[in-house]
């Protein structure tokens, strides 16, 4: 049998996914400069992030299913164009209204690219090559977020924040040309789009995201979200053309992978966003120094993820379990040692342990999330994986912030945050046991 090679498809997919993750991370190091240049108040500045999060999270299930119907290559290319053009318009924005609107459109482009890229990997690779490709894909999420802090810090410090968005245009154009040349035309499945399910899912998930990140009417938004999502599940259970086939949840390995990912990402994203702030407020680091201070996590994560992706016959469930255990151990160590000890003891050493755990688990969690799916359902499964990732990060971070809001000092606030991050990590570790049990029964 001829050995299968990754070829050019994997770099196209990984660079596309890296671009959207990187861009989302860069915004957090650029907010101060954006506010200064465009004369934005706090509420407008918050909406730069919220508008993107609402459309990205809200349209993921729709995009996963639409790619099956339109064709994944064609839909991927639509996403590239939408993301690139909106990135350009974000970069040349002149007021609050323009940048918020363009960030919303950018979120739609990201919602198309995220599930389309994963589905394309499933179309183009099989067996061990598919597992390795998806492992690389899952790793890009963590690496893009970490490197985004460093790149964003460098751009903001030495250039204009606008460059961080405008640079997506030539990258997007190159990827578009490469996709026309090298991506094979995807099979189109003869299905109709579930319009009622689409509306309910967009309303439910967007309202949920807003109830977490919004600035007002958050309780009303949460009620709207709960009602919409209940109606969505009831409708999907009766629909003959569901946007989210509930059959995907009958496989216990996939279901526990979704749960594990939800809590795992919730803990990781909370740590990722709160630690750079603590480095600045407690140790007096600059934004760029805080970004560089994250390298003890980023480098081990990259090494571990690369080793996992190169392994033959990966034991998915055991690898995930080891990864979640390491993240729990790292967060527990940080919680016990406390930030006032020193950067090297309280931050760097736990980061190394957590980075290895994230590198082991994140990519393989993506593999488990799309395990045992038919080609017809792979797009929907990809949409669910990305939706769980997006919602898990938002819910986890918001929960930790809410539970520690009464602590005003940066030292006490961070130390208590690490306690709750450890609790969330422990839940992810317990959910990973379910993947092992499900794997044994197959």
C-alpha cells in the first residue's frame, strides 16, 4: 500500500484556522490603542469583542451544516473571502459603528472557516493520517491564542493595531488561490437547510453568548437563550433535516469528548486570559513582557502536540486523560503556591505542566469529537466541536470572573481564580474518564 502524504491540503487548512484564532487573540492586546485612535468609550470597546463572539458562536451550527449542502471547498472559499474583506474593513475603520459592524461580519467568516477546515481534513485524509491531521488542527487553537498575544503585543508596541487585521488580506488571498488549485471539489449532500432549526440555534447561542459577555439585559438574554435552545432541541428531535443531528450524541465517546472539551477549554481559556493581566498588575510586566512570559506554556504545548501528532496508533482516550490530569496538576500547583511566591515558581513551572497537558489533550479531543461519524455527518460534527469550544471558553471565563468579583486586590483575585480554574480542570478530568469507559465498550 502506498504511503499517504499530507501534501498541501494540511498547510492550507491549518494556516486558515491559525489565522482566525490568531486574529481573535490579537484584539485583546490592541484594545487600548483602538480606543485611543477611534475615541471609543468602554461600552463601544466591549462591543468590538461581543459583536465577533455573537456571530461566531451563533452561526457555527448553521455553517457546519451548510458546508455539507453547498460543498465544503466552495463554502470554505466563501468564508475566506468574507473573513479577508471584513478584516481589511476592520483595519481601515474610522469610527465605532464601522469597526463593530465589520467585526460582526468577521465573526460570520470565522464561523464558516472553523467547521469547514475541520470537515476538509476529514474529507482528504483517512485512518491514522486523519487522526494525525485532526490532532494538528486541534493544537492550532491553543498555539494561535498564545502566539497571538506575542504577535499582538509586538504589533501594538512597534507598529499600528491596524496591521494586525490588514495582514489577513494577503494571507487570505494566497490561501484562496491555493484552495482553487489544490483542494478537491467536495461532495454535495442532497439535503435541505433546516431554516427553523437555524433560526432557533442562532438566537439561542447568540443570546447565550450575550448573556455571558454583554453589557446590559443579560438576564433577559439568558432567558431568551434557554427558551430558544429548549425549542431548538425539541424541534431537532422531530426534524427530518436537522441542523444538529441528535444522533451524534448517541455515541458516548463523542458525547463525553464534548463535555470534556467544554470544561477543559473553560479552564484553559480562563487561565490564558487572566494570567497575562496578573503578570502586569502583580509583577509590573508590560503587555509584551506578559506575552513573552507565556512562553513556558506555549513551547511545551507545541512540543507535546507535535509529538502526539507524529505518533502511530494513538490511544485517544488515554492521551486525553493524561492531558487533563496534567492540566489539573499544573493549575492545582499554581493555586497552592500562589502568585506572590515568584514568577518562576508560581507561574513558569505550572505553565510547563499545563502546556504539556494542553498539547496532549486539545488536538486529540478534536479527534474524539468527530469519531465514528459518516461523511454525511462530519460537517455537523465539526460544527458541534467548534460550538462547544467557543461556548466552553466563554462560560468558563465568565464563571471564574463572577466567582472572584468580590476580591479587589490583584493578588487575592488571581489566587482565588486559580482555585476555581483548578475546580473546572478537575471536572474536565472526571469527564475524560467517560471517554475511556466508552472507548472500552467499542
